[in-house]
C-alpha cells in the first residue's frame, strides 16, 4: 500500500486541511487538526508496519519476556491488566472478548481465568505462533481486514493499538462489524491533552527539549488522540459513546494522579463505544 499523501494532509474526521506544526527529533513531520484536536504523522506503509511489529524484540521489555512466562512479568504489568479487566467488568457486558494487538497475551490469559471466552489478534507471527500454547487461547495472525473471523464478539479491546494504525476510523468501523448488537469497543490510547504532554509539547515548540516531540513516540505511533478526537471518531463510525475518562497507568494511582484524571489531564484516554442494537439503529 502506498501511503495516501492526500489523506495524510486532510483531517480524518472533518476533512479540513491539516496544519503542519513541526517535526520531531528524527525529522518526522507532525500535522494537527485544530478542530478535532489530534495530531498525526506521515503514515508508514503497510510493509514497514508489518516489519516493525513482526520483530519479536518488539515484545521484549516493558516488564514482559519473550517466553511469555506470565508469572515472571513485572508486577506493574499484572496490575495494569487487573485494572483493564476491572474496567471491562464495570463498563461492558457479555463474555466473548477479542483483544486486538494482543502482544504478550496477558490480558486474554487472565480474562480466561475470570470466565471470558477469549481470542486475540496480532501482526506478529512470533506472537500468533507462541502465545496460544502459553496463554491458552487462539491468536489470529494479521490485520482485522485480513483475518477471516468465524464469529462476532461482545467486547473488542484496542489497548494501545489505535495510535499505531494507518486509519483509526477504518479500524473502528471494522470493529463495529465484528461486534454483536449491543457490544462494546474499549479503546485506551495516550492522551495528547495530558499535563505531561502539554508541558513537553511547549518545551518542544520552543526548542527547549533535547529531543523535540519524543513524547509523541512517532517512531511507532501514527496518531495522538484526546478525548475530543476519540468522541468524534466514535460518532463518525456510528457508535454510541457510553463512557470516557483520562486515567494514569495503574502503577501511578496516587492522589495527585487521581486529581489529574478528574481534570482530563491524565496520561491515557479511555473510551467505551457501544454498537446500538439494530432496532435502535433503525430509529436513529
Ligand atoms: Zn478535523
């Protein structure tokens, strides 16, 4: 796939022209839609993306290991997965769960113990070959468009996935197709409007940061969202927004962090979309 230069320069959500606001320390261009409140960069080709995530080393580190020996994952990783699953229990219904871009597979693995029927997807051949034996659930290899799913799901999780995609709107649309009526999509992404990101953005803008815009992680993130852009994305995809908040990672859950969350300034955006039942959609 050749990157669509035209689309790169046009807002995904409102089709207005994007404004170039600078470049990061590696020279990647940064574009912004001022109405929709997100930034993006030139989208990598599908081949580049596949190569990046197919490298087993990509899944090493971050408190995990390549043996997918879950007991040896760092406690913070387990803590985060528990936080996700508590959130799913509070904000979604149903038992069939598809974890897109499952990586280490820890979330479906623990979800299985909590009584969910789970499946995963991943772009990495290494993950799809090795995680099923360790995690106890199937992992489909490839993109959501390529995989031939035999069923639909009650819950689809996109945890730190949407910011890596070439087209988040197309991806959310595909999730909608894969959902049962009344099912939920749960999205967690970095928050472009977090206090941390705002400060680092300003420092980058005024060239006071040694590696400008490094915090946007544009080496592998194509998009940086806020609650506002995620809301627009859901509306555009024809999904109902049933919950949104900003929240710190589970291992940073002190009083100060809760305060950031209260003002929408925490590190990550969490949003829950719901696919309306067919009956309601007819009325809408
Ligand atoms: Zn826009």
